[in-house]
C-alpha cells in the first residue's frame, strides 16, 4: 500500500513546481517528472517505487492515452491530409533513421536501437498545442496540429511493433507482416464499427434519461476505455492502443452534425470534466512514477545523451522541414514547421517506461530518453520563438498551404 504522506508530498511538489514553470510557458509534465526524480532514490531518497504505485501509474498511462485520443480531431487531419501526411512522415523517417544509427553506433544492439528510433520518431501534440496557444504561428498553426496528429496515427502502428518486440523479440519479415495486418485490422475494425454503431447512435442514446447525468456519461467513457484496452490485449497488442482508440472514438462524436448542438454541448462539458480529472490526478502519477524509476546506478552516459538530444532536434527540423518544402512552403516557413515539430512528451515517456519495464532497453537508454524528452519539452517552444524572430515583424498573410 502507498503511504498517504508519499502521495501528498509528491503531488504537492509536482503541482507547486508546475505552477512556477507554467509562468514560463513550460509544461507541467516537466515538474511531475522532476518531482519523482528529486524525491525518489536518485536525489533525496524520500519516496521509493512500489507495486501499488506501479498500479496507479499503469492506470495513469491508460488515462493519458485516452486524453491523447480525446484531443485528436479527424477534422484537423482531413483539412490538410496530404500536407500533414508528407510533413509528418518525412519527420518520422528522418528521426527514426538518425535515432537508430546513433544508438547502434554506440553498440546498444539492433532491438534497442530500433526502439530508440521509434521513440524519437513521434511529435508531442501537447507541446505543439502549447506553442500554438502561446505564440503567433504566422498561419502555420493548423498545419502543425495536423502534422502532429498524423504522427500520432503512425505512432499507433509503431506501438504495435514495440509491443510485439517486447513479447517476441525482433520479428521476422513474415512476423512483421502478421503484426502489420493485425494492427490494421484491429484499428480499422474498431473505427469502422464505432462509426457505424456508437458514433451514429450516440444521438439516440443521449436522448435517454440515463445518459443525461454527467456521472453516467463519465462512467461510460471509462468503461469504453477499459473495454477497448482489453480487446487490444486479447489480439496481442498493447493496451494503450485500445485506450487511445477509445478517446479517438469519443472525440469523433463531437464532429458529427447536430443542428440543435445539444450533443456537442453535453459531450464537450463531460470531456472537459474528464480532462480535468485526468490532468490533475491520474496522469501525474504516471509521470511521477517515471521520475521515481530514474536511478541510473552506473551513472549517466552524457556523450550518448548529447548525441540523442542532437538527433532528436535535427531529425524533426530537417525531416519536417524537407516535407514542408516539398509541399510548397518557403524556406523560412519550412524551417519554422521543423522547429515546431521538435517536441516530445507523454507518448515518448510512456513508451520508454514500457520498454524499460519489458527489458527491451537498459537504464542507459531509459535515462537518456527521459532527459532528452525533458529537453525537447523545454526548448522546443524557445526554438520556435527564436525562429519567429528571424522572420521579422508580423505581416498578415493567408495560410501558406491551402487545405487539401
């Protein structure tokens, strides 16, 4: 059982630190990680990881993936589907290739190197969103969001590969084809059925008296999340894929036409309530648990950390920048897109925690990715602001890429 004093201490330090860092536009995730690192075995040794805390962290992981799904909008992707796919894919390819080669060059082996490449290939939608909120993006904000969301869909496939690697080791070519088919069928079937059944009939369900209660609606959201997570596990995929898809399905309901706006208002209110619970209670436990696990007994491999950090930034700046140039953006705007796509966050931390617990990676890679993720969360908005300053004074211009 977790001592209540540990919970109070960890949450208090995390939330106070989050308020302080928030004044500088830094994500509260940084504070939650640092709370675990500072109060855990690595620094002060006040709080130790435990089985009960791991259970809370696993629940927080599922809730975090639900939140990521809730904040993903199909409409944002479909608006710039071609441009976002090209930009997101080029960033994924460049980051994966550089991350794999850098890790393999340090002698970590094929599977850990593949794992790091996959970890660095994604862009954090939370970091992109914070940049859009805090900065004048000169018209590329919608494109950044769409490209980050395209990254998330690619990440679903990569997570499936990682879960297979954790249980089966490096799969053969035929094994890769089976895993790919399994992921495509699972995701496609769930999205198709949810569109034809749940999303379509939610209007009828919401007219029933039972669904008029906020508490009942939130309960249904949790049931859907855990059900999708169990289905993913049954077919041999990681539970986080199911949790993400549950959030995606719930979020899609808001995009259906509703002349009376009753459904959208009801769902928006409930999702807002749920987001508050997730961000204030469940998700912090997951990030704090990563901080508590941060205890590199052999010391920190600073040369490797520096190389991974460089690769993390260069892969996105170059890859996404090239993709933006292919889609017709000017050189300066393309570089700005690359800078805006550098952030990593919750998904990367979730995957590195999963890989460490599964034995795919050791403490050197775990520590390096945690530190590099923190660096990208802090420095990506600063780099984007620097890129804006190079563009000079703001001039009102239309969106640099027309919707597809």
